[in-house]
């Protein structure tokens, strides 16, 4: 039986986030391409191997620097307000219990990796999310917080110089802003890949809210692209959903 | 035991419908992203956001917030890029236009024309500060000139002068500022850069310079400073960059 899995607030904030993050990343990369480097003029920067190499234009949004800046400075409010609504809901409604790290999560993550790499036959037992998902969904709000704070730091390096100084000054704050974006993009890309490769049923569940536990990756013993592998006899029967 | 339909239907949507809808949504998003500058209907919303941001930024602004150069930062020296909008470096042509002078006018008690010598006789400061470019780079330089506050005092700026327009001989380049930013202690009318007289590449004979505004707000090749009751846009501000441009 399909059961309610995602509250409508989680579903709405999730999809608003999709739009906001795509536009923030695209416009951010367009802004970055105006000066695709971190070094202060007359200096070198230690820690970015692609100094002065622009990112591909197809990743950018906003058309030109001013257009991208206007999008970035408008969408940032959507991202922040949406993020606060989500975090407030998760806190007040108790969903945070499904996301906070717990004892055994590292062991469980290791077991998930073993399962995905065929070194373990049966899917580890899990709650709403597996241990790797939990780690991802727990990390993302922090990456978002870092992106927002470093963003403010490079928006107002004089008026809020204490914040900029906290991140090591303007050059470093800009670098951490970029790193936060990379973390968000990598985790999001893996997330989307795993949705299609392992748990496609979670996609409609993020729209309708309903999810049938009998179709969960655990019940189906699903690895990435499990349906492309030849079928073999299952080592143990899947546990009956109660 | 297992009904195959179960795997095909989710929440009343079957797999084909789902793929069709999902595919549509994704291609729409992709097309929107590829039409580089986004939907035209968003223009209004973006301008609304800019107005709201302007309010936030002006509320955040403090004269006590001073730009400081980080310890160990190197001067940009000749790595400071040179920007102008004319086809070639604007140079004041004395034979055609007469001796250069800075006109200070508008809502002031005593409008004035100040020669470069006049400017150099006024109180002088040298500020080693950051240059924040809208492109994202910064550069450390030392700017020498007259604090804007001294100039405002000299001409007797009137209380209803809420804005200042900095105009130039670099084609029609100008940028108008809010008076609070102009009166910031680090805003100068600069004629010196790194201990030398300003060169044409960086705005000679004089330019406005402040670390509290993005580079494009700091008009080079100054001809006029006009105190105004209303904002007067600017070269880049009228072409899509935010008018405030404060950091």
C-alpha cells in the first residue's frame, strides 16, 4: 500500500529548491566567468588548478554579467526563505529525526557501499533513508548555509567586513563560496542519478507524497541500474511490508 | 504473487505518462536555461528585487565601516586593469578644450571650477585600499586625493542634495551615487595612484575613488561633480548593472 512519505511543505520546498539552485548555480558560473580565477591582481592563488579558465558557457545562465548578477541577487532571497521554511518545518515536525547522524551510520554507510559494489548480496536494512542518503541530506543544509554566508561575505566585504574576515578575507570567501557550490552540485547530481538508477519510485513520491514501501530499494534489493542486470535467485525473500 | 501492473503505476500515473510529463518538465527547464538571459517576463521581478536590495543595502550602510587591506596583500601595481568606454584611452586635449578643470555644481552654495593645482592645494589623503571589481577580482592600490567631504564642505552642499553625479570626458560615461556613499570617509577625488600622478590609463587628470563602491561606480576622467535632489542613473546602471553597486 502506498503510504504518505513527504509532507506537502517538504515537496514544495524541494521543487522550489530545484529551480532556485539551478538558477543560482548557472548565474553564479556566469558571474565567475567574468573573472574565472581567485587571485588578487598581482598575486597568485594557491588552491585552484583552473585559474583563468572559464567554465563552459552551456553551464551558465543570465546571458551576461549584469543579467546573471540580477538573477543571482533576486534568486538568493528565494533560496534563503525557502531553506528557512524547510529547516523550520523539519525541526518543528520532527522529520529531523530521519536525518540526524546516529551511532552506526558509518558502519551502515560502509555496508551500503559494499552492497552497491556487489560485495554484499542483500540490501542493508534501513529506515526512511539509507545511511548514505541520510549523510547527503544532512550535509546539504550545511553546504547551503556555507554558500549563503560566504555569499553575503563577498556581497558586502566592507560593510560586513567581520563576516568576510571570518572566511579569511574576500579572496578566500569567494573561494569558499565556489567550494560550497561544488559540494551542492556534486551531491545533487549523485542524488538525481541515484533516483533514476536505484529508486525511481521516489520521484513521483516527491510530487504526490505517496510511496509504496514494497517498491523500496530495500524490498527490491536494488543496486544502481539493477533492472539491467540478469535476474538471479534472491538469497533471502524480501521482508513483508507491515 | 506479484502483479506486474503494480510496478508500472504509481500514484495513478502510469510509467509512460510519467516519462512524458517528466520529460516535458525537464526539457522546458533546459530550454529556459539555454535561452541564456531567461524569460523576458522575469525582467519586472528582477527590477523589483533590485529595488528591494537597494533598500537593504542602504540600510546596512555605515560610515564607520572602513575598508582595510589584508595583512600580507601585495599591491597590484601595473597589474591594475585599465578600463574606459571610448575607443581609445581618453586624454584631455588642452589645445582643443583649454585647461582641464573640475566643475562642482548643482545644489551647492558656491559652485566652483577647480584646476588640478587647486585640487592639490586642498586637504590631501592617501588611502591604501581594495578595489572591488564587479567582475569579481580585487586589487590593492594607494589612491591620493581630496576627501569628498572636504569638497562638499568647500562648495557648501545643500541639505536637499541627496545624490551626486560624477561625469566624465570618457564619452558619456557618468555614474550617480547616493550622498551617504559619497560622504564616506574613504571616498576621494583622486589625482594620484601609488605615489605618482594619475595616468590616462587610470582616469587622469582626476577620478572619484572609493573602496565602498564597485569599480564601475568610480567615474574616471572627471569633468563635473553635480549635487542633485534625485538619482541620475549612470553609464552601466542604465545598461543593466545595479545602480547602487556598493560593497
